[in-house]
């Protein structure tokens, strides 16, 4: 990593900027004279609820009914849907979710256990758009397909695309494994035309074998391109397809300056081409010149948290320091530059397992403002959707703490109040501002113009620049004469007061406002701008 420090002279004096300032944008113009009159923002209501203290339980009633705008997508692939079934099986759809992963569905009410034994007249109570399928590495790696490439991408040059004379096991190839996904519409008994298509509104792949040696890279690109093309062939025309990887770029939540000058990872857009052995293994000519990104409907740029993101006692302003909000925003900011594909990432309210301080076990829930802020700031980037994920499926409330220390805090003995705070964030932004999320909305992201000195100087900062300066964050979106602003001072101490100004001077509008923050609250406010 190279971080170049450049001394620039601004109108108001000498200011230090990192290389990422110069690359992404320059400082906003300095104001001379009197500022225009300010327009106050109307704060968005908060729900008054007491977070649960029960282990293995979370409530959907911390907010009232709201629905997600049709332009957005949230798939429930998390823990505890079993807590909210019974008479109100559809309650998740009235709390911001738009679809359910297959593994969270109810047997023989939403998905058939055996398509050959469906009772006459039965169809799933879930619509096509409400159904998603996550396809993991095990689908390829285990029987009946037994494709070791799924667990080790370096085996790409030995992997068959289609059944070929040299392929002794006729199922041991990508084509056969993808064909195993065909006909899933039969599980819902509503196949539209024929019985060989997907029954899901979205299919998410999670293979995670992208990293390979340079000499295998072309073979890997060929296989990834082919399996997405093969999936497209068996999918319903309405089905949207994506994969957790490859993506254009991943900073793994670090929000470093160098990520903003990154180029796409090779597997994202590397063109397929025949190699010395690819024809013998069944690679078709119709994918030559195409890439993985040509066949996917969305990129899955998302950020999992690790424990330091939740630690309020350590510094978070170094270029390589972890920072929950900078990481969340940066992952979207540099990926939107690298690809115009809609962004739909994974979201998890616990820390992922990794070699970090106190992070080896996913036992640390996101603090309240981190969970709520994820439910707000993620959407302020213009993201299309997310998968709300967890490594557990069903929850059993009030379970005793496991005697084995290695299992403590990993199952139903977790506290799941973080789910409630996340849904509260969704409720605040979509219950009250869902009308803003139309196709003509403008998401300003790092073009959000802020002042930290009472309006004397104005800056457009990306997430890394805000982090490394220890400044409050603000992001705005505009639709017509409406402006919505989200702001926060992450890791602020209780009682700490912070303020900043936000302006929008474009398309004839001259909007100025001041946002005052208390501690690490997630502020959300809206105003009508005038010309």
C-alpha cells in the first residue's frame, strides 16, 4: 500500500489531503460572503421500543407495518423465522422483507418436500418474486456431482464443463450440476412454460473458490463464465442471478485509500477463451469473448463486520483501521465506480469469524447504532438490495448457556436484539421515505457536500477521507425538490455533541442546512428544497 501525502494550499489556508482526495475529487468551493438562509430538516421519527434481553429471540413488533419499495429487494436468510409463523406467516413481508430463502421456507406450505407427492390443487403461498435460492459450494463439491474444483479453484484446468468421452463420471461436470437446479419450479407447482425452469425470483451462488494461481486464472475465468451462462439457460426469464464472488473489488471492510484506485478483479470481466485443454473438457465456443459479468444481473458487493468494527475503545481513524460505517460505505463507493451492475450484498448482524481480536467466534452482535445504521446508510448508497443472512436457521428461546466454552454465544444463546435495531433502521428509512426510492432518485454518495467549520469551506469526501479525518459522516439523496440526509458520528462517546452543515447547490437549488448530532445516533431528516 502506498499513501502519498500532498500539501495543497486551499483558499482558506494550508490543508493536508491524501492522494485519494485528488483522485476522487477536490475540496468543495470556499464560500465568501454571507451564507444563504438555511432550510431545517424534518427529523424522521424513531420507534419507541425496549430491545429484547431474551436469548434466542427477537421481535418483529418493535415497529409497525411497512413494505419495501418495489425498486428494492431484501431477502430473509437469517435466523428465527420460526419465531414468527403461526397465524402471521407473512409478517416478514410486512416488516420490510421482500423474499425468503428456500432454507427458511415452511415445508409443504411454501415449498414441497416431494414434488411427486403434491396434493391436488396445491401451490406455494409464496409468489415467484418472494422465493430465492442460495446455492453453496456443497452443491458442486458433494455427491452426486463430486466436483472438487468447487473447494479448490486451482483444479480449474482439470474440471469438465460438460459430459465428455474422457469424463468417466457423467455427472462430474459443471453442466450436470447446473442441470440439477433445473425444474425447481415443480417444488412450487406453478411452472409457467414447461417443467425445466427455475422456480425462484433470484438465485445467489456462494462458492468462494475464486483465488487461484496466475497460471490457472484463464481456466478459472472460463469456468465461472460457463456456469453463469449455464444457469441463465435453465433459469426462468424472470429470474435474476448473482454470486457472492467474483465481484469487481473487495476491500474486506477496510475502507483504505488505495481501494478507491483499484481496478476490477480479473475474474469479474476476464473474457473466456479456449485453452490447450478446454475443448477436450467441453467448453463451448458460444462463451468465447464473454465474461462472468456479462451473465450476472447484479454484483454482490457487501461487507461483513469483524469485532474491531464494534469496539468503541480503540482508534478507528487510521487508513488501515477498521471502521463500521466507512467500511460499509466504501465497499459500495468503489464498486459503483467499477461496474454499473446493481449492487446486492450480504448483510450480517454478528461479527464474522476471522483472526482478529475477540473475533474468532461469531458471538458479538452489532451494537445498536451499528445495526440501525446499516439498515439506513447502506440504502443511501443507492444499493438495489441485500441478503439478510445468519449462520443459524431456527432459534429456540431461553436456552441455557452451553457448558462447552467453545460453543458459548454461537447458537440460540446469542442475544438477537441487533435484528430489532436493524429492522428499526429499515422502518425509519422505508416506512417514512419509501417514496424517495424511485428510478429517478439521485444518490449523491461522495458528492454529498459538507462543511465542518460553519460553512466557510465545503468538501466532498469519500468514506476513507471522512474516516481518516475523524469527521462526522453525512450522505444525501435527492428526488425532485426533496432531499433526504443521513448523518452520524460513529464511535462518539455518550453525550458528545457534533455538528456539520450539508448543502445541495445544483439544478437551480440552493439548499443549506445544519445537522446536530448527539453521541453516535443515526440522524435521518428530510426537507423540501426551493429554488
